[in-house]
């Protein structure tokens, strides 16, 4: 229940906000033009409306940067569950601003609302994986952690469904798409207060051993939790001589060097792997394939369905396969399908059946992304840092990973418009043969992670099921291996 309702008000909202702006894009631009005419008695210029739209989209990532910076303070003051509950206030404020912006005749309300919901996502992406990792039993920690990724994919899919013309994808209803943001936040506000706080936070930060024992009993479903309490007590004694490290101190620790490189490259590749370009060009490829424009929104739903299905399958097999193999497989398969997509796009105008192969490559690309990179990144970072680093550096490393994630997202949002303009200039007068190479370019960020992942380093998932080796000794052995 904690994993479900925690993900509904956090991960689901993040995924929903990634896709919700696609369907009403033309209506929002029309609203910008109408508001501009009412204010200045002249139509808005093409450059101005493009600038306003780019700011509306990209400020979501800037809000995520700001939100991630506040995480270290919030989780110490409010706890894991308390931070998730307080974070819903941002979602409710953003829903009101976004839904009422058209009625008030203010496009500034839309921009501010997108910034606030970005802050909400920056906080939730940091806190929820930490909360899920601390409340879940080790035997199913990987599967429970997948709730975070599955609900991101589900949020993207629901955003596509609600954006259909029969639902909210109309000029008179597009503001309801943003008003829907309040429902998951209210649901989490109603249920999460009745669920226990993280027992690790209660014991190590609040020194509430009775509350931690009750929380462990509720989450693990058994009365004898003395072993778990002793493990947390051992961590607490080790932390008495530790302090929260700065970013520079993280890079100076030799035992954390490979882990930080992995975190930075993984979080960068999560945004720079090219899925944003794939989402953009899907409609164009479907039009080239000869599909009716009225059917394209429904066919595009298959991409969201494939994304959700791949995330669910990944959650079912992660405990047997492990995180590192899934990441290596996902990124490697994406590089292969990007290469195939480049070839298919090159010959798309020569053969009538080639666009169908392009669309198949897109579906396989999305499935590859969600089989590992798209569903395991945040949880993998949490596990990697918890196992290899001292608890004094955990919060700093998590904040660093989220800053890298949102910085890469800002770069994608800012550079996508420029890349689109260059592509149009290259192909406006003649058919450019090198145009499909833009898809192959997206393979470049994948290669460093693939190479670094094949280095001989311990997996992020130790064998917790072994009866002869305790979790504490396994973690210690992994840390010693990393230092060597």
C-alpha cells in the first residue's frame, strides 16, 4: 500500500507531466495568441509564441533542479513520508494555476504552474526511491522499487489517453488536463498519513525505537524484527562519526569514484538517450506510413502501452536477473535499434513498406528503454550509493544524481528546438541524404555507459538470499572490493 499510494502522488505525476503538454500544444499556442491580442491589440509573432511555448515546456525541468536542491533539508526536517505529504501542496497549487490560467487570461500562470509542478517532481524523484528502499524487505526490494518506474510509465500513458479528442483533447477542455493533477495528490493526502514512516528514519533521526519497531512489523508482516533493528542500530553507531559530505568530498573518495561515474553517466544517458526525439518524430513517421491523421493519436497510444508493459515485465524479472544486466541490455538494444531506425528512415521514401519498419523500430526502442534504463535508474542509484558509500554521503549523492538528471533534461528541452530548426533548414529545398544521421547521433551517449558497465565491478544487487552470508558482511565485502 505504501509503495502504491506513494507512487500515485509522486511518480505518476512526473510521468503524466511529461506527456500532458503534447495533446493541447496547438490550443495553448492559440490561447497565447488570443491573450496577446487582448493585451497589446496585435497578433503575437511566430518567434514570440515559440519562445513562450519553449519556456512553458522547459521550465518544468528548471523547477526540478530547484526541487532537488531542497531535498536534503526536507527529509531531515519532515522525514520521508512527511516530505511526500508536504510535496502534494505544490501539486495542488500547480493544478490550480494551470487549470485557471485560461479563465484568468494569463499565460504567466501556466508558466509558473509548470515551474511549481517541476519542483514537485524534483522532490518526489529524490524522496520516493529512498522511502521505498527503506520500507521494503530485501527479498523483494527490487520489485518494490519498480513501482516508481512503472507509475512513471503509467502516468505517460494516462496523459496520452486523456489527451484524446473524445476526452480532454479539445480546445474547450484542455485546461481539464491540468486540473487532473489534483486528483493523485488528493488521493495520496488521504491515504499516506495512515501508513508508517520509514523505520530507518524513525530510529536514526528521531531516536524513536518503539515507532521504528511498529513500522518494521507493519511493513515486514511479522512480530520479530530484532534483526532489522540491530542492523539499523549498527548503522546509527557508525554514523556518529560521520557528517554529510560535500560534492567535492564525494569525488575525492577513491572508494566512491566508480560509483559516482556510474551515477553521472546513467542519469545523463537517461535523458540524452534520444527518447525525446523519438516521441517527437513518431507522428511524422506515422503520417509518412499513410495512416489517417485522425487515427494517429490512437496509434500513438501503442507507444505508451509498450512502455508500461515493458516496465511491468522488468519489475517481475529484476530479482532474478539483477540491475546491471538489465541496464546493459537496455542501452545496447537501444543503440542497435537507433542504427536500424537510421537505415529505415534513409530509405523511407523509396519503399512503401519501409515506414512500417521505422514504426516497429520505435516500439522496440521504447521497449528497450523501459526494460532497464527507463525503469531502474533511480532505484539503481539509491542501491549503488547505499552499498558502496557511507550514510554521510548518501543524501549528497542522491541530490547530485537528480541535479544531473534535470540538467540533462534542460539541455534536451533547449537544444531540441535548435536541432529541429537545423533539420528543417537542411531539408527545406532538397532532400538531404544525411538527415537520418540525426538518429544515429543519439547512440553516442549510450556507449560510455555500456563500456563502463562491462568493467569488472561488483553488481549492485548482492545475494541477499544466501543463508551463509549476512547482508552486512556482503555489503562490507563489496565496499572492500570497490576500494581495491
